[in-house]
């Protein structure tokens, strides 16, 4: 037997954190990393935040899970809080981002079905999108590395170029029921939608009776500098998926919708055993307590401006390696002139955790509670890593036959 007990679907690095505090992770040997990955945009309050930990401890000792067969008062209360904070009239709670996307897609489908238009089953999505790893979510992207081995995938989605409104206009036909988009693509390379694009999608949805579905799983919950990224574009969606930051590290997601969009989500239409359990609700309430404090968003924006200008000042010192800074709020991308994955690997040995993304972008997704000192430390560590870095030699265009191992891994 050569397979590992843990199904080997991740190419894991050597870092083995056993403890976290604020913006730092520690391994069993006491090695420390500045965590500018936040478990991929999840730990927005950093690690071991006392208010979040306290809320989870208290709830765990009271009631963790009942069932959606019963009333769950904490669920109704959190739904009302999200409704009061957003465009939405109604909320379904899930345990992850992909499940929130699943609910969003089902909400869109059932809306058209309820309206007598079952033929409007397709949804337009965008190049390099990432919506999760369920079969529905991987059929919504054109990223080959996620689809490979799982095809044929159903023809529910049509993938179009991102930020290309003309392509969307041309693709609308009677089978289209909605448009699903990340206001800021995360995995795809920290690419923000242009204001014209998002506003244009809203206008097209209004004109054709389509559902605008926003995937704010990564960019939502204060990361972009507003509670939700779409607020900066002056539009609202019909349906929105959130997860990651909302639990601050506790696995939870949600699908938010307007009353009109949710017209098909009647008794029996959807469900989840764990979704909306009291423990998850307590975590979300604690996160919202912190991020809705009046000074929180201004702190995020202040830190974002400082991080951006510090990175911009650093680039000329290493202009053989770094190209530009992009992103919104504390969802920042540093575009490299060579493979970003290799640099992220190298940077770990300089004590900083980052995440690679598409287009040779290094994602900086720090906890939203960072201070100026963390930003200085980040830039010092990036600069030190850059000074000690030799980019990998680019693969030759016409390669000889690869060695067996490489061919098997490809
Ligand atoms: C992470 C992510 C998802 C999937 O969330 P999971 O909790 O991993 O299922 C979906 N959409 C976006 C934009 C994401 O970043």
C-alpha cells in the first residue's frame, strides 16, 4: 500500500502550526510565522481572539447542535442581523463556501422554476473564477486543474472572459437565468471587477430578469474595506454567498437573498444537518460584534492604505522580481515577474506565510486586526526574502520528454 492514511489531495508544505496568537502561528519547536494568509482569508480576527474564543467556549458548554427539525433561536437572530446589515431579506446557513454557492445556484434555479421558466437553468460565470470544489462549483469555472478527472461536467454554466461586458451581453439567451461573479477574484489572482463591469452586470440582470449572484466568500466580511465588497460598487446582488471570514475560523457559510430571488425556496426545497447550528451561530455573532464596531472598517482601510504604499515603495528595490500591487482593502495581491508559488515557498523560510494565486500573484490576506508594526515586519520579511531569492529557471518552451515522475505528477 502506498497511499497515505490521509487522502493525498493536497501538496502540503513543511509548516506544522500547533498554536496561534494574534497575527502569528507557532509550531511545536516554537518557530514563529507572521500569518499573512489567515487560513486563506478566514481568520479575520487573527488567532485566539478572546471575544471569539469566549463565545465559542460558552456556547459549546451550553448547546452545540440540535437540528433544523426544531427552532434554533440563534439562527433566526443571526439571520435578522445579516438582513439588517445587507440587501438581503432572507438567509440560509451552511458549513462552507461551496455549500453557500450550492444554495445560491439552487435559489436561482428555483426562482425561475417557480416563475414558470424552468428553461432558464444556465448561469454565466467568468474565466479563472473559483467557487469551491463541489461538482456544481467546479463546473462553474474553466480552471483546468480543478475540472480535470471529473469531466464530463454538466453544461449548467457558460464561462466568459472576466471584466468583458460585451461578451456577457452577447451570451444572454433564453436559457440564461443568472450571472455569478466574485467582485474581487481571489484564487484567480486578486483581480477586482471594474465598476463598469459590475454595474453593467446589474443593469443586464435587471433588463433580462436574471439573478445577479455574488460570490463574496473570500472578499466579504470587511476584508475589502467595506462589510461587503459590492457596497463599493454601488450595486446590490439578488443572491450572495459568504463564508470564510464570517466564522473567523469556525466553519460556517451563508446564502443571502432578496425575497424576490428566494421565491422558489419553499419548505422542503433545501436543507443541511449542521447548517446554522448554535455553535456556528455564536462564532458568527462574535465576529460581527467586532467587525461592526464603528472604528473597525476605518482601521481596515487605514491598514490597507499603509500596506499598499509600503509594498509600492518596496517594489523598485526588487524590480527584477516584483511588478505591481493590486486588490481592494486587505485583500491584496503582489504581482511577480516569475512563479508566485515558488516565492511563497521561499518566503516561509523568512518567517512569513502568504498564499499563491493565479497570474503569478502572491496573495496578502492578513488578519484584519493587523497594526502598523505587522505591516513593517511583513515588508521587512518580504524584502529579506527577495534579497535572498533566485527565481526558478523557467521551463523551456520545447522540453525534452519529461522524466517519468514528473509526467506522472503532471
Ligand atoms: C474559498 C472559496 C470558495 C469555497 O469555499 P469552501 O469553504 O472552501 O467550500 C468559494 N468561493 C470563493 C470566492 C472562495 O474564495
